[in-house]
C-alpha cells in the first residue's frame, strides 16, 4: 500500500504553521476536527480546557472497523513547547525538515499527528479491512500531561494503545517510564539587619543551602534522579532573608522509591530548619506515575513484529521522560511509546525527515491493518 508522500509533507507543513503552545491549542483542535470528520471519524472535544486553564479540550475520535476485534487507541499531543509561535517548516533538498531557526519545529508531536492522518487516509482510499480505531489528541502534554489527566477514560473502549511520542529510530519503543514527583520547600526564618544584628536573624537561604548540601543530587541511584530546579528568597543584601522557597523534582522507575526519596528530601529540610530554628512548609505532588510494560506483551510484540518485517532493528527502552502513556497506564490501558520521527526535540534545532515520516506512517498503517487478536 503506497502512501501519498506529497500529501503527507503538505499535512506536516500545514500543522507546523498552526500555533499550538501548551494551553493554547484551539486552532489546532479546530483544524483536526474538520480533517477527522471529513475522513469519517466521530469526533468529540472534552472540557479539559476549562479544568486546566486552556482554550480547548482533548479531542477523542473513533472510526469503526472490524467488529470482531478489539479497537486500538493511538495517542498524540497537540501542544508544542516554546518558542512555538510563528513556526515555519523548511524542507531541504535532502528531505530534512527543520524550522526557520527561531522556533521549535514541532515535530514533537506533529510528526505523530501527520503519520496518523496519512495512515487513515491511505487505508480509507484502499478500502482494506482495518481494526476499529480510537484517537486521543491531547492538550498540554508538555506540562506534565495535565490534559490527558483531565480526560474521561470511560469513553475509551480500547485496552491497548500506541503513544507516538518518542525520540528514536524506527523500531524503538519505550516500555517503561518513571513516576515524576514535584516538591516545594518553603522556609520561614527571621529578618534582621545583616550588618548591625546578623545574630538576631534566621537566614532562610542558609537553611535551604544546608538542607541541599545533605542530599545527593542528579542520578541518585540507577533509575532514580533528584533535581533542585528553582530557588528564590531574600529582599536586599543588607537584610538577613526571612523567606526562601526551593522547588524540585524526583523521577524513578519505582513509584515507591520516588516516595521514599521525597521523604528523604523533606527530612533533610526539616532537620536543617530545626537546627537553625526556622519553620518549614513542605509539599509534594505526583505528576505522573511509573509504568512498566512487558516486552512480551501483545501490544509490544505487535509493534516489534511489524518493524522487523519492514527491516528495522527493534529495541525496547526505558525512558526517564514522562508521556501521556503514564496517564493511560494509570487507567488500565496497556501501551508503549513508539519512535515518532522527531529529533533534537525541545530546541530550535529540532528536525524530522521525509523518509522517517514515511516510515512512521507505514508502521501506523500496518498496526491499524493488523487483524491478529
């Protein structure tokens, strides 16, 4: 089955031209709704936008196929990271597609949306029998998957999913991803004049520094990371600062280990606060929870079999990056995150290639046409 490569490229170019930074995916959702309904999908938009403070919700679309087989869910996100406004795709003679250089390209995750649309159009034109297909195009994935987290998964009939959102070569797929915990430590000290009466003050920044110094940061152990990403406090250099706030995150393939590490962080800040006679307010939130899919599972083997048949070297990986698949897993949907024709993501050097977009589209077609149980 031959894809329409010219149409595929045009679709990608058009998608790139639509501004869709996180929480501002309205124009993207409207364009996709028109396209999907034109193909024959039933499309609905949820109220995630009002829940997360965005201008539109997640799109959920269904396309009826072989009723004797369970449907498959394909998931991609509509938002792109900043700088995301005024994107323009540039196609080089060698087939590389990149931005004009002052924005991201948005291949993360517009390559996935392009492949899904071209796969569906190709299958419809062929008239071939296919599985029933469900699509979830989420909002605000780049902000810790808050869009998918607000979605009502009771609408989904599929028990297996392919999330197209991994930076890698065709044939690669992530089968495990971490829990991500975000924490905040607020330290309340006591202000005083730093020159005349420093001994009367309780330096909140010094408390924070002491606590941080007690903890190993970066890769704490294999599969567990700790990062202090933001710190703020103080008013003037001649005042002992009475307030400091520290924010950070923990990632771990083991959800329990992430919780234990959060407790270590809190204990370190509490001990430092007690030592300096400061007060502490500590909070943490689990943004996404870890998942681990067996490499021998049906959903993984279907993907790897198709990739091997097409001549790609297959590899299952663990990634310390989260995705909508974390959210799907938490709702009982077994899925993997497949390589999706994106490179140098989250930078103005981001690019894709016509060859990889075509390869991704062909893999998606094969998945949709696969009639094995």
